[in-house]
C-alpha cells in the first residue's frame, strides 16, 4: 500500500519527545531517562532523517509505513533509510575535504565496513566519494563484488591470514595497515611474489584512554591492537628496509562511540610527535586518525555533527603541526557508525507483556517494570548484551494517548540477558501484535548477528521514495538446515 505522507514531512525534524524534568518517573528508570511529554513524537537526534508519523500515527521511513514493511518482509526487520545513509556519507566527505583543505592538505575518507557492509551499501558510500576500510577477506569480497577497486580500500586487522594478505596484495589493495612487527615480513614477501611495491601504514597504540566502554576502547595499553608508540621507530625502520614496501605513515584508532574531540586531540599530539621524529629518516606523507565518532542512541546522547568534528580535527592537526614546525600531512579518517548507524531502524512485533514487581536493594520500596517481549533479540542486536548499550523504542504501527509506562524490551532467546532496550517509556496500552521500532540500529547489529537458538538472521531492506527493496536476504529454516551436514 502507499502510506499517507508523514505529517512532519520527509525532510523535517521530528520534535524532541522528552522534558528536562521527569513527570512521575518510575524509580527503576535510569537517572538520564525522562518521561516523554509526547509519547508519539520521534527524537530527531535518534531517528533517521526521513522518519516521521503519518496522519494515522503510523511510523513512516523513506515514505514506507511500518505496517507495509512488516507485511511485505516480516519481522524482525532491519530497515535502512537510504537517503539518510547516502546523505551522511556525502556530508562526511564534503566536510572533511573542506576542513582539511582549509589547512592546506587533502584527506581520504574511508567507510569502516565493520559497522555494516553489503553490496548496496558499498556502492552508496563509494558513490559519495568514500574509500572502504576492510578487515577480513569476506569484507574485501563484498566490496569487490560491489565494483569497488581494490586500490580504494585499506586493509586492517590484528591477525590477517597469509592467504588474505596474498590475495589483497595480488589484487592491488590500496594500503595495508600493519598491526604488528610480524606483518612487515608477511606483507613484504607477498609484495615480492606479486612484483609490486605495497603501501603500508603502521597502527600505533597511542595510550589515549578514550571515554567509552572498555570493549570499545582500542588504544589502551593492555589490548591486542597496534604497537606501542615507543616501538614505532623500530618497526618503521624494518618497513623502510624492504624495497617492496612503501611507508605512508602512522595510524591510530582510539575507540568507538566517542563524543567530543579531546581524545582525538591527545592522540594527534602524540602521533604527530612521533611523525616528526620519523621525518628525519625518510618520507612520511600521511597520518590516519581513524574513526569512532559517536552517535545518539537515546535522547541523553549528545553527538556532534560531522562537520563540527571535521573542523575540530583540522584545527587540532593544524595547531600541532605549527607547534612542531612540520608540514601538515595528507590525512585519513575512517567513519563507519556515524554514517550507517543513525540510518537504521529495527522493526519487531510484540509477543507477550509481563509486569514484574521489583523491590529496591534496601527493601524500602517497590515498583513495576513492564517486560515487552518481541520476536527478535540478541541474535539481531547483540550490543545490549555485549556492552550494556542503551537504545530507544517507540510504537510503530499507531499513535497512542495512553500514559507512558517504563518498559524493558526483551527478546525471545533463552538468556536472561537477552534484552534489546534496557529502559524506555512506551504508552501503557502497548499490546501483543503491536509493532515497535528501535532506531539507530544501522551499525553493529546486522554485523554482529547470530543464529543463536537456530533463529535466522533478519533481512535488510532499503527504503527510499516510497519504495522498499531487500538488500540482504533474510535466512530461512531451510537455509539453516542446508548447512547441517548431518542431513547429507
């Protein structure tokens, strides 16, 4: 069916649904969570840009209604707002080019494929002018199938196989990011076999403790990625000793879901000091500051526009290079979550509702938490169980005038930690059969999806201009059984 036009308009921002002061909030609610003044409103900072409600109150994304999507494709369902994703990719490229051009240099903007990659998404980001950052042979295969030239890719990873190195070098990979000293010889040997000079960067562990979840902080001392800054000169010397390798520069990635620029400022300062030392013995044309830019998952998250981040990073690099008295290098950055994360929404169908009376730890009070169980869970969104990640939720198939109640959205899997949304408010009349939408699920949901409890991974559909199309086919029981060799 063709839905009514969203009352907000496809390019207008939904109003913010929360007040600064709770209105009789549930004591079980986290301190940051506010009771919505208008439960039917969609927070513009969290939902994709074309999301809104039509005249009947139903959520519409890309001109397609939630009920139409569920009817055509089933639930759970990953929905990607194509115009939003393409727009964010183009904005990232334009912003970084403009801001680094302002300080007299150029920049390569890589899309971090680990966030979410499909053939269509690879085409979208490539069309916007992005290169692609891959970290496995599988991601390389998908990007190549999309028609992306190997020369426009960078290859990350702390344990690249010999086969992956040989294959990517043989196909002309643009740059390989060396993660450890062992890879110097491995990449050089592959380049010798193929008769090429392979460009490489060296990933260094800056020691910057970015403010993020422990599992997402990738520049702390005690973890698997990169070499310590103190060891960089020795590894670079080994690279320069191999005629089949060309050293481009240092690479840093301080973590993921990072708000603000303070961590990047400290990392840039530390990297550029080593960069300046390396210039004494040879060319160091580039510097890669990685990605990890945070997005809003809830109304409490204060994410910064990509243009603002680009300007801040350019200023940081310019100031540090002036202080050191060195030329500004060619720059590279690697946004992923900030491109595809806000573009995604997951639709679920509500199955059961359960009110649980919870007693406070001191036994002094009691309150009710409502468990809303849906037809997906940790198999399609592992982030909540893995990181304790917070998400938002809204009824998608209708509007409601019922008073809001505190809910916890749970999945269908055999784990008590199988939770999708730890805490949010839904209208008190939420009922079995309702559709609910969880926004900001474009990154690290499909990528981390599993077949736990033999549940097939959901399809991914792109929505744009009132049309939906499958860009990743969902798995059926037949697909699961087809891999079971016991049936042969």
